[in-house]
C-alpha cells in the first residue's frame, strides 16, 4: 500500500491530511507521487500514523512504495 492508498482507504482528501499534520497540501501530494519523502517532526509523524491508523513501519513501507511507483513511470 502506498501513501495515496493509505489516505484513500479512509476517504480523506489531501487537504484533510495536510491540516491534521501541519504541512502544506502540496507536500502531501508530493509524498503520494513519490517526489519527496515526509520530513516531519516526531509529533507530526505520530499524528500521521494515528490519522492513517498505521504503524511507523507501515508508513515507512508506504513511502518506499510511493517512491518505487514513481520511478516506474520515469522515462
């Protein structure tokens, strides 16, 4: 499951995630597209895990999958 799938399974919008975690909506979109990785404070990371209902390990795997998906489409 990638970052976008984590969000979509809860029917959240990117703006919802951004406001709950305290980042810009463009940051969330960039994470989902595998352009950047989340660079968050520990409290923001905890908030993101809580929001998505996942562990830090699951979040890490989702970030890796998003990056892998992005690299598949680069040519």
